C-alpha cells in the first residue's frame, strides 16, 4: 500500500522573526502544496534501501538500511507517539550520510532537508526499506514555508504507515487526521523544522498542519475566522536566501542591542494583534471593507519598517515596495526576508487593469507574481494501491 500526504505552504501577514522571540504573529495557509508518497517494498522487490526521490528537482538519493543502522549506531526502537529531538551526535552522523550522496553544489541547501528526512524516517520507522517521492508546488527557500510543508507532509505520511494512528484505509480521496493525530504530526514536523531552521518558532509547521488562518505566540495557536475578503499578490523576487542564517542574524542583533530589539519585538506583537482584530471584526458594507483594508495597508507598512530594523529586508524587496507604491499599494516581505517573497494587498475595489499593470511591471524586473488562495486546508492524506513512479 502507498500513502500520499500533502501539506500547504503559508504566508505570514505579520510577526515573522519577532515570533521566534515570543511575539504574536498571524499566518495563513495558501493553496500550494508539497506532496509526499511513501511505500514499503514487498519481499519480491528484494530491496534493502531507503530511497528519497525529489521528483521536480530530478534528484534521487538512496542508502542501504544496514549502512544507516551502522552510522546511526542503531538508536534502537522509539515510540512514534513521543516526538524526539535529534541530538548533536546524531545530527553529525546524519550529515555524513547526506554528504556521501554528492548533492550538486547549486542545491547544497537541500542537505538540511535530507537530514530532516532521515531523522524523521528512522525515528518513526527505524531501519526499514522504503521509497519516498516528493513533489512541490512551492518555490524552495522563498519564504512560503516549503521547509515546514515538507516536514508536515513527511511526518503525516510516516505516521499514516505506523501503528500510532488509526485510519480508514478504505476511504477514497483526501482525508483529514483527527485532533490527536494532527498534534502528533505537528510535533514531529517541528523536530524536522529544527534541523532546517535551527531555531524555528513553530508557526510554519502549525499553520501547515492545521490550515486556515492562525494567530501564534510562544507555541500556542488561536484560530482566526476571517470576516473580510483578503487578496494578496505574492511576488517572488527569486533572490535566494536561507531562513536559518536570517533567523540567526536577527538573534545576533538582539544580543547586541537587547533593549532596542525588545521594543521592536513588542511593537510587532501589537501590530499582529491589531491585524488579527481587523481581520476578525464584522463588516457591514463596502465602506467598512475599504476602511479595514486601509488599516491593514498601514499595518503592513509598519511591519515592513520593523523588519527593516531587524536587518532582513533586501534591495529586491525595496524595489517591489517602490514599484507597488506607484500604484498606491502596500507591500511587506513575508517569511524570513533577505529576498524571497513579498506580499502586496490588493484592495477589493482595485481594478483588474491596475493589477495587470503592476504584475507586468514586476515581471519585467524578472520577478514572478502569483495570487494564491488564502486560509485553506491543512495537511491531508490519501491511500492507494497503485505503485510509485
Ligand atoms: N520539497 C522539498 N524537498 C526537499 N527539501 C525541501 C523541500 N522543501 C523544502 N526543503 C528544505 O527546506 C529548505 C528551505 O527552507 P527555508 O530556508 O526555511 O525556506 P522556506 O521554508 O521559506 O521555503 C530547502 O533548502 C530544503 O533543505
Ligand atoms: C522568520 C520566521 O518567522 C519564518 C520563516 O519562514 P520561511 O522559512 O522563510 O518560510 C522563522 C520562524 O518563525 O520559525
Ligand atoms: Mg522555512
């Protein structure tokens, strides 16, 4: 039997980086997913390897399970029901298993994702042969939470084939997990995110697991019910960056200027709470929607200013801000910044012609624009008898 899992990416409307330091943030799932298929070989396959196929990158990795067992010094069995952090020694051992795979230089960022794969796989299934195939609609390393979507989809698929969750295998199509299973997926995914981000807040894996829109602070999520249409233009500057390095740089600045940065993080906390209040407050008519949109635009500008204070903006981000401002539109970075993706609020009454013009101007700079559905589904799984390709 094969299990398929999918998990969405996300946008952060307010609070990135500050959320790592205990401030509130607001995030929403988007309708772009990472998919993982997982299957154990049959005895007839005579296959003793663990395989990871990153299909859209055209990369395949393979380890004899005996080799993994030897390098990881046989951690022994561990209950999948209690997520575990990867120790320093095991991280080092995983790095050696990843290094021997000769990842192309230009894709060296994948190493941490592959380590996370090996850690989650061996923690939940030990040294059993299997094949995992990954595809993703999300750009990797661009602020849309591809790392979290990868860890959530992977944890969901691994748990589906473990004894820790009870599922209806006869169900056709995508199905959701129950609350306890979602909590378990989220906890394992967080352990994977730690291997990719270093010090994640947990907001990305949480919104990818549960979907919708959430307010998140110190590991606690509150669901947000939107009471207004929310349309965002997502522009990918295509400037590569690495969340782990950016999160570390903000922490270093916070160590150098503790008092100033505490004020910045407190201001972000207030902004995120304002954003959540506006999104949830009832609207009576078009005028009320316009007022709410204007406030959100102002708060996005304030967020972006504070992200600049944290040192995570970039000339490409500033270029998008300047370009959209010509059309009186507000833009902020989303995710870790340093390049990657930015959000521009598209007010309800904005004409389609203006949207087309902005997109044309941004695309002429070499950026990529998309309008994704916001606040949709979280992780889901499906079973099939068909084999992987
Ligand atoms: N589909 C995927 N397959 C393998 N690794 C992935 C995948 N998606 C994400 N990753 C891992 O996550 C890293 C990107 O994460 P990150 O820097 O946090 O950016 P973001 O989460 O915004 O996309 C990649 O370099 C890789 O290690
Ligand atoms: C910067 C941060 O707030 C979000 C990072 O998101 P992304 O990996 O850039 O999609 C880090 C975190 O919350 O773990
Ligand atoms: Mg990430």
